[in-house]
C-alpha cells in the first residue's frame, strides 16, 4: 500500500539512505587492473592488522560484503551520489519552507501527545489556554500543552485512511483506488479550509502570529475526532456513530473556538479607534465561530459514507 | 464528493484565471474598485474593500506571466488527452 507522504516526514525519508545500485557496465572497462589493486591494497592490511586505514570501507567483520572490490567502489560512488542528491533536495526544499519552523512542530514527546489527545476529546476542564512564550519564541510542544503541533494531525490523517480502508473492507466495498480517493479527498478539504482561513485572515487585516503551519495544525486536529467517530460507528453501529459524532463535534468545536480565541481575538491593538474597534472584534468573532462551526459538517461529510 | 488533487489544481487555475481577466480600466474603475480609489486613510484600518482591491491587483500583477504558461500547458494537455 503506497501512502502519500506529502513532505510531512522529511526526517524519515532522509534516514533511509538509498542503497547504491551500481551499473556493472560503468566499472567494466577500468576493472582490469587498477581499482582492483588499489582496493586490494586497502583490504589486505585491513584484514591482517585489523586496524581501520582507508576509512569506512575497511571492515574486518564484513567479509562477504567487502570481498568484492567492485561492489565496494560501487558503494562509495553510490554514497557520494546520494549525498549530492540529498544536498540538492535540501537546498530546493528549504527555498519553499523553512525546515526549522517545521521542526518546531514535530518536537513532541509521549506525555504531550497523551495530554493533547485527552484535551481534544475533553477540553471542558482545561483552564489555561495561553500559548507560553520563552523570550519571544513560542515554546515547543514538549514544554507547552497548548502549542500546536503537526505530529498528531499527520498520524491521525494516516490512521484515518487506514480506518477508512478497514471500514470499507468490513462492508465488502474495498478496492485500492478507494483508499487513494479517500486520502486525496480529505487532503483537499484540509487545503481548502486552510486557504479560506488564510484569505479571511488577510482580508480582515487580523494581525496574528498564526502561520500557515499553525492553521494546518489546527485544521488537522479534526482527524482525531473523525477517527473516534468511525471507530465507534464500527464498534457500536449507527447509534454509536451518531453519539460519538455529537460528542466529538462539541469537543472539537470547543477546542478550536478556545484556541483560536486566544490567537485571533486577543491580538487587538491597544490604541484602536472607537469606530473601528466595533467592527473588528465582531468580524473576528465571526471568523472564529465560523471555523468552529465548520468542523462538525466536515467530520460528518468525510465519515458518513464509511459507516452505513 | 470525491476530490482528487487534480480537481483542486483545476479549480485553482480557473479561479486565478477569473481574477486575471478583470480589466483595470474597463471594468474595475467603472464599479469603483480601481487602483486609484484604494489609497485610503492612514491609520491601521484598511478595510475589507481596500484589501480585496489590493489582492486583485497583486494577483493580476504576479500571475500574469505564469498564467500564460500554465494555460498553454493545460490547453495542449486537454487537446491531447481529453
């Protein structure tokens, strides 16, 4: 099953260094005398003295792998190519989005994830919704429960796709195309929602520090609610689905309203004029309420066809 | 409805094309949305209308040349592959 990555996990993709697949034709002409002798020169001292001379390719333990000098040369060539490719990809990607900003959103730990999940499903008793700052930079999610992160939305998105596949499979309606369709539909709705939020925040000149990734994070939290509703729909049938839909909709609406209230409504300038101040808080309130009210509809829209 | 990423790209191209065909002096000035009517008061309150006008103007300026390329590619692809 080929899951779309969409650039959310750069560290994971980079950690799997590609194994070098050298074309033997590349080394055929030169394989007669010289590289073999050079490599032999590397190997024999390595085997006899058991001391690393030439660097990474001398490994007395890996007899089978390094017995063939051509494979070793191929591996060196391949790793050079991989490093060049990696540098080029990093340079290109960092032109579009800064990796440091993205790393902030993935700096989570288990305690944060557990607390945040409980907060998403039961936010009514949480008292302090302020995002704490540490010398002008927002604290990472490890230190602050209220900070948005992108780890939970990413994981929830993938879990939702898997759950959708399972739900369709239980009803004998599964085929691999449906999985891709479900994934791209959910992704497109998220993109539309983030774009509409950005547009409305721009048009109403709301000066917040909400970046695109923040909005993406807050939009992605609804996947947790979707997972909960689909699970209870699968376990308890149609009644369980509607009960869980009502519960998680209220929870997500409350969560989004409280979180965005902190960011949008409280960023009013201190010296706003009398005539202007009456319009702006009202419009900002409309934005917050509309965002919160949109969540149950999209949760219902994206999950109802899974639970008949 | 089942969206694909391709339908999102199509919708985006159509919307940007729609914004790009709004002519400055033939249409926008006639309905009071021209660029000369947007220099408003100073203060920190541009207002929704001024923001919309600024947005339309900047989209038209920025996307004029890329739209030519994207539209040509779309036309060729649709002619070839239906």
